[in-house]
C-alpha cells in the first residue's frame, strides 16, 4: 500500500492505494504557511481516521503545483512513513511523448492526469481539470501530449467579476439556477458561470475534434467538475479520483514493486 498526494493551488487530495484499489481519499486546503511538523500531524490524523498505520506503507508519491511545498510534503511523509516519497518532476518515467515547446514547463498534475486517462480511455483524449484554473489537455491517437489550454477557473472568474463590477454581489454560491435565463442578479451570475462553463467545455471539445480530425474522448476531474458537467451537451466522463489513480500508476512505473519504498527522489 502507498500514500499518494496531489497538492493543488487551493485544495489537495491525499489517498492510500493498494494496487489499483483506492483505500480512502481525503481533501484538505492548501496552506503554504504550514511547516513539516504541521503537515505531518495533519496527515497522521487522516491516517488514524482511516485506520492506517503509516509505518506499514510501502512508499509514497507526491505531485504539487506549489513548488515551495514539495520539500515540506516530502519531509512530512518521510517523517510518518520512514520512507522517502517519489516527487513528480523531470526524470520521472511517464510513457508520454510530450510535444509542447518546453516539456519542463508542463505541470506535474497535467502529466499525472494524462497518464491515468490514457490507461483507461481510448485516444485521442481531451482532459479537463476544473480547480483554481480550468485546464484542458489534449492527447492524440498515438499517446502524445500535444498541449492544451489554461482558463480562469469557475470560482476565480466569478470572484473577479464581483470584485471588478461594483453592483454585483460578492461570494455567491455556485449552483445552477432553475432556469437558464436568470431573472435576478444572483441567478444571472450563476447561470453565466455554470451554463457558460458547460458551453465552453462543449465548444472546446468540438474545436479539438475539428483540429485533430477525429472524435475525442472527454474526461473531466477537479473539485468543481460536478457543478458543470451535468449541463454539458457532450458526453463527459467524470473521474474525481483521476489524479490519485495516475499517481498510483506512476509509482508502479518508477519504483520497483515490492522494494518497500521509492528508491529515489525526483524533483522538478
């Protein structure tokens, strides 16, 4: 059994995996001010809550889009498990042919999601990850990572709109109104956010298919995906645990099975 951690800009998910089986998942807020000891205590509580003894784990793997937290998370996991986790970064074997201008710029979370999606779904694939930003990643028929898009996240966009428009309310809840055509300010904002993002996803899929000249499989993950995909007209495969499953696959690919721990550490 291993521990897998995906640290995003706003939220993080931690889980334990035994082969392809996900034993548990837990979601926490990303906190750049926390120390190694504080993260170790937080993880210890999560393990205890799920009846896992961290000393029995075979190893761990971490993906973080917050560079300053990579050594913090690494040391916190090592403190609890006694084993140095694998960090997703340059040098990690992924099986992907990354064709962007500078492969070193590709976020670890996008790599992890692409690995998981390619293992489960037919290519070509477009992957949407809806969090602080909404990202779209395009994988071609041959398994090459062609590139994608970075779009302001749903929550970020709504908050920015409220901050820049003096007559719009702040901190509205994100939920779809009963009708597409809003009849009050808050419902109009909700409709624009939810239906607007759904239409954007549909439109991106259409345009990716046009550029590739082939139908694509659409996969979506992220903490905001369940708010939007029910209103998409295209078929979207929701995968809330896509990143953890991708981390599990990368651990198996990069660490000798049964060795007891990650034999090396790779950083960006």
